[in-house]
């Protein structure tokens, strides 16, 4: 798109009509305004080729940003070009929502902010779902949006909408940069806010004339102004001064370094109260949520603290894998039964929402310690279905580390740990037996998942994007270590797979990254195999293809008597991926005896730099009957 078209400039007659309102101010007020602008005249170099996109890139570089995810647009081109020149890897996707999902994954895995840049209007609106997902998952994501030029706002320019109003309910911070000099301070503040206290997404929009070089903006703004007439001279004077005010002080030296990041912490008194409760408990459990993976506590340090405490743990969200593959403290099954029996429950970053039946899963006889950075989440559904004995607004991982230091010499009753682990093993034995059941003419999905789990290397990372098949995988496949499981979070968004895997593989180039797809969710991001191929991002996608939106159909049919809108077809998704330049493999009942060899072939192709999709045709099981969440 031409810069002039993007600026939305019009004929001089329309310019004059549009700006007549400006000249209705008093002569004194106008002279005063122009007098202030004149003070900055000497600070502008009209011939400079520098532009605002360079300042954006410099701020990102100073904050340790290595990747910028995008879908290109004329509004943001200066940012992309400048970022590439500074060594920031610019990764362009096939949909803006994927760019934000990729930034979200980087934020979760790197411990810093993830960044996406999209063009104005539809480019920005396409990211709404991903930004809401980041908000609910508490991911520090910076979304940079293009915007129409400052003089054209509200005048019907191309792709001009009120973007800030759209994002204020979704973001911790929203801003529009009004002068080039404001770029650095606004971005520094946005990045700090994204990471402070409860992390979350932020949005900063950049009008077009803030990002392009002075001489280009000047040419386009003044190209239809004819200064021979008195009106033209007045208009020319106004526009030149407006332009110079826009660029005043643009290239003065500024601090680009990160601002301090704050977070709430448990007090010494609160930790001591918890020590006393735990010391008296006979059947304690810890429920770890995604918040425990946030900085500043490294995941390995938290793992050491949990192992020293010796309290059995249930893991959810990003906390999956925190204790490794075969920890005696990690209880995977029978959570509801264990919570009813426990006499002390520590909710470490875990929220009493639908995932804990709004708190109804907790026993009224249990002592409850709740720790959360977010005040609202800390007390979610409290006093309706559950009552916290101690509620701490603070970082959950730091709290657990402090707790362990205070409880040196503490030993959790071993009979309690052993009883939970034995029940866990019995349930897993039952699941393995279900995996051997025959399912019509298609593969048993549980058997497939057991084979994948057996062949997963220690350095693997799993991305969960789907309904029934992926929920089954959460019971079967064991994440290998801390920060090795990515799922959407509380929003339950489908379509995260392509973006999450993209960000994950860039952060963990030596890990074997798997996307666990349902055939429904695959439809949202299968085109991103083109992105994987172009950017040489080798990942493995496993599609549980049962030709159905089974998560919904499983309950819709018995409850409402119809399968309407739930049926899909056993499509050749592996062929689609071949067409996009990847490698496609088919798993069926007919080649079931070669399952391990086919999976190993996928792993080999991936190690050689090729993205792979395994299209597994699976049948139905009764494994998750009655599991719909309302």
C-alpha cells in the first residue's frame, strides 16, 4: 500500500474544510499555540532519514526482546524493518491471532514480555481473542498496533477505528503515542505494567505519521496545499508547525532501559501462620496453578523446594511437568477424592473457578491456604462454596520457597503420600486397560497416546490445542519437566496450537515440540504450517482425527438428542500439510502395528528440520463420559 494512500490524504479543498474548525479558536490562542511549537523548531532536522520505527526497535532490543511476531501491513512497516536491522527476529504468520499466540508462548517460556505487531483496523481486531486469552492466562504480552495518522483520526481514513476502546477491557494498559519523542517512555511503561503484579497484556498504538521519516510525512501532508492564497498560506503555516511539533525532540538521548517490575509478596507473619497450620496437618495437599511458573523464582528452584517439603501435589495449567515425569509427590489422578479427604489444602496460584467446581470440590473440613497475585482470583467464589483460612495476596512460587525454608526438618506423613500414590497407580492401570479396548474400525486414542508418551524424549515440550482428544492426553501423556506444557488456560481457546508451537520452538530450539490437536481445533491454524516451513521451525503435530467435535457431541447427543453441527469428515490433513511444504503421515487401524515406527519417522523428519503432521484416524471411547464443564 502506498504511504500516501495509507495516510488517507485528500484534496486541498477538503483539507481546508476539515481544518476550518481549527481557525475558529481565538487569534490569541492560535498565536500562543504556534509560539509554543516554534520553541521546538530548531530541534527538527527535516532531512533526517531516521524514523519512529527505529526508536520502537531500540526499546524492544533494550528490553531483551528477541522475537517480533507479525502479519505485515503498511502502518507498521518501519517497526519491522528497524527491528530486523537491530537483530530482532521478525516472524510473520498467516493470521494476526497466531502472532499474538506466539508472543504469549514466548512470554510464558522466557520470563519476559512477548511482542506482536499488527497493522491497523482489521489487523488489530483479529487479535482480540488472543489478547483475551492472554489476559485470562496472565501472560505479559505487548501488542503493537498501527493506526491512522494523527491528523486523519475520526475522519473516515482507511482502517481507522477507536482501537483503544476495544482493548481497554482486555489490557492492563492502553495508550496511543502522540509524538515521536513519546515513543520510548510510553513503551517502557507498557512493558513494565505488563509484567508487574499480576502479569497481563498491554496495547500501544502508533499513528502512521509517528513511525515514518520526517521528509516523507512532510511531503504527504503538504502535497495538496497551495500557499499562494492567504488561506493556503495560513494552512501551510499550521501544518508545518503541527508537523514540527510531532517530531520535536525526537532524536534527543533518552533512557531505554527496563523500568522496575514489582509484585506482591507474603509477609513473614503470613508465612509463619501457614507453617503452624502445616505442622499440625496429617493429610496436606498442594494444588499448583500456572502462576507458580512466573518470575522471579526459577522453575528448578521451586521444584527443589517442593521436593524438600514432601507434600503431595496436583498440577494444573502451566505447572504440569513441574515435578518431572515420575515424581512420587506428583498425583495425577483422583483429585476430587483426595481433596475431600485432605485436612489442609494449599491453593498455590490455583483458582476456584470451573476447574475446581467453583470451590465445591474442597471439603468444608479442610483448612485452606490460598496464595495468588490477583486479589479477585484469590477470593474467587470464596464464602459461597469455600472459605479461606489464610488468604495471601502474593507470588505463589516465592511463598512456597519461603515456606520450605521455614519448615526445614518437616516431614509430611508418609502413609498419606503412599495412599494417594497407590490410588493414582490403580487409576492409571485402569486407563492402560482401556487403551487395549477395540474401537470399531479406527485406532483407540488412549493406545495412541500411550505410545506417544513412551516415545517422547526428555527434552520435549507439549502444546495442547483441542477438546476431547487433548483432554484425554492430559491424563495419559506425562510432561517431562518444568515449563514443558502449554495450554490456553482458563479461557479454553481453540486455535492456539500454531502460535504456541511457533513461540515455543523459537524459545526452545533443542526441544522436540509437539502440538496435540483435535481435528476441530486443527482447522484454526493448519495454514501456519506454511509459517513453519518458511521460517524453518520443525514441530510435530499429532491430530486426533475422529471426524467430530466430540467434546460437544459427547453430551449434546444424549442430552438433546441431536448431533447437529458436530459432525466432521475424516479428512486428509496430512495431504494439506504436504501441499504447504511439510511432511504428512497417516496413522490408521491398517498400519497400527507400525505405529511406533511411524512416530519415530515423524521425530526423525523433525530433527532434520521438517515440520510434520501425524493424521491419526481414531475411534470413540467412553473414557471421558460426563466430563462437560458448565
